[in-house]
């Protein structure tokens, strides 16, 4: 029997090699989707996250760079997707200060290219756009919702805001079923190692295991509304099952500082942490030995930061029947344990 006859729907995921791409692919496969995973060409196959979830062989891989509009149109024409999840792009806020033009090309115009391609080739395709809490940035209120004003504080946030408005415009102008998930930070054992949570859990695991000696961090007082990526990809899917497309804040409704994350992660891996000094001179010591294991490094401070914000997820709760399942404490524990295991087994880091 033709296998395609048994699929419920066909979805293209851009950014399949990233954290969210992997968890979303797993979810869609469980729902019996045909999953087309799009990733840019690289000299080595970049599939460790898909392999980690044991799904690399279940995905049809296509080469796609969101910088190339013809590439996008061709894939949509060939595949005829029911749904497209637009996750591909330069996702590091820190890097966007160093590469603002590239970030805008990929994030802003990349999204516009996708909207154009869908509108021209297959306008009944449902689109999920990966918007971001970075579009809020500075806010008069700590709690922000879909109706709050936008005031991004990074080139990445500015680029995402362009993409966010482009989605709204294509929905209104051409009646596309295009939704933006305004997602707050979401993490997992598959998170990129340069994001602060995973940097903390990988480095502490190596310190405990006698590898790396020091964890260098930026501002410990910065705070984020952190959730688990596995919960958040479920919200993406729910958005595309709605009759009417709309935008949704996806968040945990709690905020924690980087310091709180480090302290909890240290506890989970068995480090008794003690702080000494202040500001740039503050250090983290292993209480038992007095050895310095954490230092502050100005390179990880950013020219501007968003305010400490909390996402109001009530619209998602009411319309998508979605809420996060994994708490902050469970998330830190999950990540710290996973990295400790990798360090002990001498696994390759990814
Ligand atoms: P990752 O950085 O883990 O993954 C990004 C993906 O985009 C990778 O597959 C990467 O490919 C791909 N990519 C980068 N540049 C291009 C390009 N030019 N063409 C095609 N693909 C490209 O990010 P996440 O999975 O965490 O995030 C997914 C999306 O959600 C991103 O758009 C991000 O900005 C957004 N987002 C993420 C949040 C989070 O907390 N995780 C919160 C809010 C929004 P490669 O492997 O080759 O680098
Ligand atoms: P963010 O995530 O910028 O919120 O973007 P990141 O983990 O990089 O930073 C979170 C906060 O931690 C502070 N920080 C450090 N950050 C990093 N990366 N490294 C450090 O050493 C360090 N020390 C302190 C940062 O200054 C910041 O305040 C993520 C990405 O996934 C985006 O794609 C997404 O849109 C947003 O979350 C919502």
C-alpha cells in the first residue's frame, strides 16, 4: 500500500535541526503526519537532536535556506503541505548584536519570503510563525499579553517584530491562515549550548566530572520566563488546528533570574555553592573546597536587555486549551541530570 495514503497530514518544518524542530517533529510523527524536515546545506549532516529522539529515519529531509525564495517555492510546490512551521533562523539574541544585518535578512525577510511563497504557490497552507517575547522588550507592565505594546531591545527582537507584523498583514490582506506564537524562552536537554540555561548545565556537569574548571557568565540578575520546549511545541500545533488564525502568547507565567537557575542547577548536580564579592567582582565558590567555579565576564553582557517580563498565557489557555506541564524546578532538574549523564558517559556534546 502507498504509505502516503496512511498519513493524516503533511507538514514542512523549517529549522528541523534545531531544538524546537526536533520536538515538534516528534510530536507530529506521533500524530501520524508526513514530516518534511527542511535544513540548510552543511558540509556535515547535522542531525544529533533528531537522532537523540530516535526519529532521524522517519523524517524526509530537504535542503532549504530561507535566504533563497525560489528554493522555498519549489519545495512547497513539490510537497503540497497542509501546514508549515517556520522555525528556521538565526535565533541567538547575543549574536544579533554582532550580526544585525544577517539576522534581519534571515528572520525578517526569511519570513516574508515564506509568506510570499505560500501565497503564490499554495495559499491554503496553514502557517506557524516563530515569533518571540523579545518583541515586547521594554514594558510599563511586568505581565504582557497579545495586546501589550511592542518595544524590542535587540536587533533580533526588531527583526522578529517585522516578521510578526508581516504575518498579521498577510492574514488581513490575503486571508492566509497564518499564526504567530509569541513564545517566551523554552529550554530542554536539546537546547543550544550557547543559551544561558544549557551553558550552565553543560558546564556544571563538566566541573563535577573533572573536566572544565570555570563557568563564565554575564549578568546574574537578568530574569526570564522559562518553560520546557516539549510543552511549547504542542502549543504550535494547537494554533494550526484552530478554525481562525490568531497570535498567542506562550509562557509559564513565572520569572526567575539567571542566579536562581545556577543555584538550583548546582544543587541538582551536588555542588554546594557560595557567593562572594559584588557586581563584576562576584565569584561563585564550591563551599567544600573554596575553589572558584563561577566568574563574571563582561563579554556576556549585552548593549541592551528586555525588562524582566512574565507572559500572560490566558488566551492560549482559553482557546487552545494549552498550559505548561513542566515546572521551572522540573526543567532545571531535567537539564542538569541529562548533562551530568552525558558528562559521565563521555558522550559528544550537542
Ligand atoms: P535553534 O537555534 O535551536 O534552531 C534554529 C534552526 O534554524 C536550526 O535548525 C538552524 O539550522 C536553522 N537555521 C538557521 N539559519 C537558517 C537559514 N538561513 N535557513 C534555514 N534554516 C536556518 O532555535 P530554536 O529551535 O530554539 O527556536 C526555533 C525558532 O523559534 C527560532 O526562529 C527562534 O528564533 C524562535 N524562538 C525560540 C525561542 C526559544 O526560547 N527557544 C523563543 C521564541 C522564539 P542549523 O542547525 O543549520 O544552524
Ligand atoms: P535570550 O536567551 O536572549 O532570552 O533568547 P539567552 O539564554 O541567550 O539569555 C537569557 C538571559 O541570560 C543572560 N545571560 C547570559 N546569556 C548567555 N547566552 N550567556 C551567558 O553567559 C549569560 N549570562 C547571563 C542574558 O543576558 C539574558 O538576559 C532566547 C532565544 O531562544 C531567542 O531565540 C528567543 O526568541 C528568546 O529566548 C525568547
